[in-house]
């Protein structure tokens, strides 16, 4: 067991593990950079909210700077597949070698366990419906819920919902795989053998303990330093399933028990974790970024209480609808509620808040990041609402500021 370490060192370890010790901003980002970053993080969480940009695009922007969004689409869709979609930390894009490690989750779903309540019956009472849908996909090829459900108006919402539910259960149980997303972000399904590499499908299925141990090891490497709860949350492993694999990882020397000064919890340090000497640079973070998605860890590491208020009534929101924390030189120093007005071509700062101990140049650096983000999203200006003009510098953007360049990043 390593002796107690300081909170400052723990923070540097966490940031280094997540790729924030070498922030790029040269705009020369190719497919290899994206692949390496996804491999390092272990997954990208997918979310349907699109008030700014889909969630899985943002973590790469935060670490790499501007890149062509269609390049990520191409990387994920490329064959043979190096990435696939499944339930990791919620819906996620994952490296393809994770597929065998998640078959225990598929097996549980096949038994009606670990799935949404409305899907459980497809493992039993409604299994014939699921088998019929699977036969249709086998015969006709890839399809989405809208291909099956027909018109909502003519057949009723329940028909649409049932089609969507049966496909979702088949996906959760590993009986179909996602080929891609289309239109309004709708998932398209096909048989696994027509989507995933044969070499992956032919790999033996590890026992549950071995699979979860491998996933926890990946969590530990991606986080650098973490509690047991932090480790299991990364791939949403049930609490009852982590004690034995964590003990095995300790015995193997993969993780090292330690303490962080001021924390009550036992902490585990990955054997390859290191603390960058100095954290420099700025980044706006998605609410679904792995650095901050587990809110208790965010609060422990940064003293930054962060909640997603999308489902909070507007009049009760403290910071806004879609709030991005602002990372500056290794600290979370501010948060901004952002919206992309695509029709007008404006990145709108709806609300802004600066932390009490933020450095004096926080707003200046924040504006730099906003001006970097806008053209990446294809927006030509940044504007700040009156409610967000909390600083004279931000106030200068209130009427909207044209950007010097609105050219999209070059493709690679």
C-alpha cells in the first residue's frame, strides 16, 4: 500500500490519466488522434440531447481541440469495426475488444435482468414477439424502429413503443447490434455477424468475474486514481459484483491501495498512473465527460458541486439547462449554460457562473474557448444573454461578436 498522497497530486493523476496534461489546440487532428483518444478513455457516452452538440463529440474536442465532426462518424462506422455501440456507461461508443467483456451484461438481459422494467417481458411472456422481430431482421436486413412501427397517427403510439422496446431488448441482449445512427439519431439494428468482426465474435466468452475484472482494470487506467465506487461506475458494474475482482486486481499489482488526504474512502492507484508536474490549458467539458460524469468524484477531486439540471423545472435551475464546467490549469473554475442556435449561426451563452476562488483571467480564457468552440460547431458568432453578462468582458459579447474565421476544420 502506498502512503497517503495529497489532493493536489490526486487531481494531477486524474487529469493526466484522462488526457488533460497535453491539450492540443493546433487544429491538425486526424483519425488516428481520435482513435487513440477513445482507446485511452475506454468509451464515449452517447446522449440524445442536442442543444449544443451530441455528447460523444465533446470529450474529444475538450482534449484535442477543433476536429471535423464527420471524421468521428467515419471512425466509428469504419469497417472492419474498431468501435461499437452498447451499454457501457449508459449508451456508449466502445473499443471493439470490449465486446466479449460485456457479454455477461447481454446474458443477464437475455434473462430479463438488468434492463428497463418495460423490456423485461421480452425475455419471457413476449419472447415470441422478440423472436419474430429477430427473424425479420435476419430475412430483410438492417432496420430501425421507424421501419417497423409505421405511422404513429394511423396505428397509435403503443405500436411505435412496442417496436422500439422489442428492438431495444434484442440490442441489450446482444441478439442484434447497432450498425449506425441515422436521421434524428435513430439507432439502426442488424445481426451481430453482419456488424461486428468475426474475429471478435469468435473470441471465447470470459466468465463474469474475469470480464468485470478486466473492465475495472480499464476503469482504473482511465481514471488514474479512484475509489471502488468510482471504478464500478465507469462501466456501470453493480456494487455486488466488484469486491472480488478488485481484490484480484490488488493481488496482481494492477491497482495499489492508497489514501488521499482528506478523503474517507479507500482509494486505488493504477500501477501506471503518474502525476503531470503542471496542468496547463483550458477546456469546456461535456456534462457527460468521463472526468466529471460521476458527480461525487468531481466534488471530491475539485471541490466542485455539479448537477445536470435538464430535468429540473426552469425556475428551479441554479446554473442552467445544459451546463459545461470550465477546466483551467487543472481546476474547475467556472460553468456556462450553452446553446447552439444553428439557424442564426450563434453560440449563445445563456448563463455563466465563476467559482469563488477562480483566477482573475478566468473570463478571458473562457472567451477564448468559446471562440474556439463556435467555428468547430459551424457557428459564426458568440453571443451572451443579459443574464450571463456577469463580467465586463462577457458583456462585450452581449450583442454578438463575429469570429475572425468560420472555416470548418480540414478533414484528415
